[in-house]
C-alpha cells in the first residue's frame, strides 16, 4: 500500500454486497459527536458487518498535526482510517470514524470517493448525521434538517423535523456532512443532513438518540437504543456531579457575610 498526496482509498475487507436500492448513512466525529454516536449505535443495533476501510493522507488523529499510526485492539498498529459497515436487511452502507480531512482538497476528495462508491452500488439516498451546536443544554434536543430539494420540506414536516433559520448566503453545515449532501444531490442522489441540537462542547448521546429516532422513522426501521439510553444516564449523572461541584466552589469563594454590629470601629 502506497500513498500519493491526493490518494484516498476505499479498500474492501469482505465480499462486496449486491444491494438493489441501497442508502448511505454517514456519521463521523464532529459537533457533540452526535453523528458518530448515532451511527455507531445503528451499526450495533443492526449487527452490521464491516465491509471496507477508508484511508487518506488527510486523516490525522484528532488534535494532532503530524501523521502517525494508531494502536489497534490487539496491540498492533495501523494507519488512521474510517470504516464502512453494511446492513444487508435494510441495504444500508454505514460510514463511521474519527476522520474527515485537514485541507479543503481532502474534504472534497473524500466526498468524491464516497460518491464513486455510491455510483458503483447505485445508492439511491444519502443521509449525513451531525450536531447542531447551540452552546446550551436542551432538555429535549430538537432535530434539524438541511435539505437540497424544496420537495423534502413536506417529508421533514411529517416527522417533526425543523429547518435551521439562516439568512441567504450564510455558512451552512461544515465538513463532510454538508459537502456530501450537496454533491450527492448534484449527482442525482436524494440527500439530507439531520442534526441533533446539542451544546457542542462534549459528547451528547441524548442528541444522538434524537437524530437516530428521526432517521429510523424516515427509513422505516426499528432498533434498540438501550446502549444510548445508558450513555445518556451516565452523562446526565456526570453533568449533575460537575454542576454540584461548581456550586460548592462558588459558595466557598463568596466573601463572608458580616453583620453591621460585628464591623470594627475605626475613627
């Protein structure tokens, strides 16, 4: 295996499936890890099988500026990569991983390679999953959709999905979640991005579940979200503990309250 600067590879590690009308679901690391958590849960719930690995010179470990290799479960090392799983029953390709790109060329190249995959397998629909960062913690996260076709408005309205309010010409969804939707549509594939409302500064399984529930309704599939429910409970507990700790710190830092009669007399 060798790489050129612009070389992005999708290497199949299992027999290629033969679907009739497949869909591509993308959930990579991003705002609140919403898409990543949602697709990982979907893979486990559907018992999807890994069929391919994605490699790119633009894949750098989050927070790193230098290329390297990463440890695997068995203690060996491998190149940084994303993975593609396949659910035969529902004909779903499921893309997940930590990596997107570090240059505009890398993002566009990645999207282009995925569209080649879509063309090879005659993918009919693309759904990208992401977080909609608001800087606050909603009790019940809303789900927003970025669409490329006005006819999709009726679909998202039917499932109680909102559209972000944004002025014309403003920046929309960044990264592969946005690019893949628009480029998919331009290549004749129905495409949509679903975003879960989230604070944005920490992993948010509650927002991931909200997105996953809407996606499953659109796709007409049923899954068990027990694992996400457990993650939500653990996250809520941790946030409560952090809040209580910060409250105690704030109380300790308050100046002592002194009664007027206890003030010293100076004069």
